[in-house]
C-alpha cells in the first residue's frame, strides 16, 4: 500500500520535474542568473576602469599657483589608476620572489595609499614599470596595458580671451563644452570641463569662488578632484602662514594613523582581525539572499503550475489517478528538484567564471568559498532550505488551488509576499548588529527564522538557540504543510469564485468548506 503511494508520488514528481526542465524559462534561469550576477559586479568596475579620458581646461587668472596644484592632482590621479592596475597585474603574473623588485607595488593588491602613489611617481611611474615588467613577469604573461588617465589638460584655444571676466570666458567656451568645436586634433578632442580661477582668488583668502563649467552637471569627477586638491593646498598654505616650514607641513601630511581591529573571539590567534574574518559576516548574508531568491523562484513555479492545470481542466484528469495529497506531495518534491538543479547550475557556472577569471574579485570569491566549505554553512543552508521551502511553497500551492487565474492569485498573495519580504530588507541592518534585539526577536518568528539565523551564524549563537529555533521552525513548517494539504484537497476541484478567508480557514480545520 505504502509502496504504491510512494510510486504515485514519485511519478507526479518526475512529471513535474520534466515539465519544467523542458521549458525555456528553466534554462534561462539556470544560466542567465549567475551570468547576470557576475556581469552586474564586473561591468560597473570595467566601465569605471575603461572610461575614456576627458579633456579638461584650467584658466588661472590668479598667477598660476592653482594651475600647478590641479596639474599635480591630475598626475597623482593617473598614477593611482596605473599603480592599482599594476598591483593587480603583479598579483596575477609576477612570481612572488620577483615582487620585491617592484617596491612601490608592495602589498601586491589593494587600493594604493597616498605614500605609495608618491613612491611610485618617484620610482619612475608607468614608464619605469613598462621597462622592468617584461623581465619580471612569468613567461607567456600578457603585456601590461596601463589604463587611460581620467583627465587630460588641454591648452586654451586661441580665440578665448583669458583676461576677460569669468562669465565672459564661460560664454566663449560654450561651443567647446557643447562639442560644437574641438579643442584638440586627437582624442580627447572635445572639452568636458573647464575651471576658471578669478584674479582675486587666493588659497588662504578667497575673495570669490572658482568656477567649474560643464554641460554634464551630473559628472562631478573633475570638480571633486579639483576641490580636494585645492583644499589640501589651502591647508598647506595656512600651515606655512602660521610659521611652519614646508618640511614640517610635508611631515604632517604624510602622517597616517593606523587602526587595527581586534576581537575577543580571536584571542587564540592574538585577537587581530584579518580580512578573512570579515568574510564571516559577508558570506552568511550572501547565503541568506541566495536562500530567499531560490525559494521564491521555485515557489512561484508551483503557483503558476497549479493555476494553469486548474484553468485547462488537466487537474481533473490527474486526480483521477492519484489522490490530492499524493499530487501535492509530488509537485512539492518535483519543484524542489528543479530548485536544487538551478542552485547546482548556479554553482557550476560561478565556479567556471572563477576558474577562468583573475583579479582581486576572484581572489575574494575563492576565500569566500573556502570559508563556506570549512564552516557549518552548507548543512545550515540545506536545513533552512527544506523548512523554508516547505512553509512558503505549501502556502503558494494551497492558495493556488483556490484561484482560477494569476490575477486572483496576485490579489491573495500580494500582502503575503510583502510580509515575507521583510527579512530581505532587514538583512543588511541585522548584519551590523546580528545579536541585537531586532535580529534575536525576529529570529524566533518561524517564517523568518531561516533567513535571520543564516545571517546570525557568523556570530556563533548558542546551540540552544539554534536547536530551539530550528525545531520550532520545522514544527511550524509541518503544521503549515498539513493545513495547506487540507485546503488543497478541499479546493482543488472547486469552481467559481475563490473562497473567502473564513471559508479557507474552515477548509483547513475540517478539510471541507
């Protein structure tokens, strides 16, 4: 008897799996999601790194001091971009024993500091790196290509009267700023930004404001660079007015206060917090988001599937061979298989991207994977996937059994979906205070427990809390499954308008309307 029942459930599950596995949406979801996720992380970085250089102009009527400060800032900005690219290149293609010969590149990765940039410029910059890199890189390594500078200062056109009032100069620059007239014969040919320094402007006693002219008012890269450079120059000038020497000012500017993080949880290792330790918070957050996405993706498939079968009367044919409970169990198992297949495909595609990738992002991903494999995260993810899936999927399936169309289902599910989305919005705040009252309280709400506790794993909550919340969530999921099964059995063959909430409650209590 039991064997025949399990066989029927298996047949329903296999049918459900095959039906969805043959759809185009299934394959698109499997492949497109990790690819899009990878592109979403890489494209902004690529766009930022490969922005074309912008032609900028500086008209300094105050004597040339401001122009010199801006030129120095442009040089440092270009050196910072080149040094960052060199660090990544050295980390990928230069053997560790050769890295000391690139002294400005130590450490091999990371955003360059101000001291590193100055050392790099003094060392010889990009020209020096291009000279020595071929002899230090591994055989067969690609040639290093320095990134384009963000800004190239161009000369003032001959038809611009640099002694005129700033407003008049801005008006005269209008055709250049509007790309109606080029400012150079080669790229960048058209003017992106112009800075006009009035005659009476002084760093320590500015009588008027420096003007920044640009058509694209949302592009603030150059004015931010100029503002920061002149702020630092003004501070140096004020220090010197107070009687400080250039050497003393330089010593002050080079002074950096380092703050190293320690944690009592790391006392066996001296207490110091490393980058890997910070991953302990980031990885559970990523797993919680993945859990949420995967469950809602497959639960929606259940909802759409049962509505489609109700609308085309296929459900009546299927229920002539199996019971309502067997049919529901088979659909839950079949769609769960689809969800696990999608997760496995995401993992495989992600690993392929990592294997064929390089750079700090890939190194970060490898560290994250190592952390996942070494901790309780896989077992926790599997358990929370099961209980969360049983709860949410059975609710979607039960409500789908009373609806005749997607529109009816949306009216019932919209408030529920908004309520279920609450942990998604709370994950980031909870990451900052995973043991705070908000996280600990919401963690005891069964429908939210899987997502909250997934995040809180990084804080090593007590085993009593983990076991208690896990047992409570499992019991709750089984209770929801039992109630939705009774609703499904009573409503699946029902026709006409969807029952009201009180009627659905009666169905779940008594198994009939």
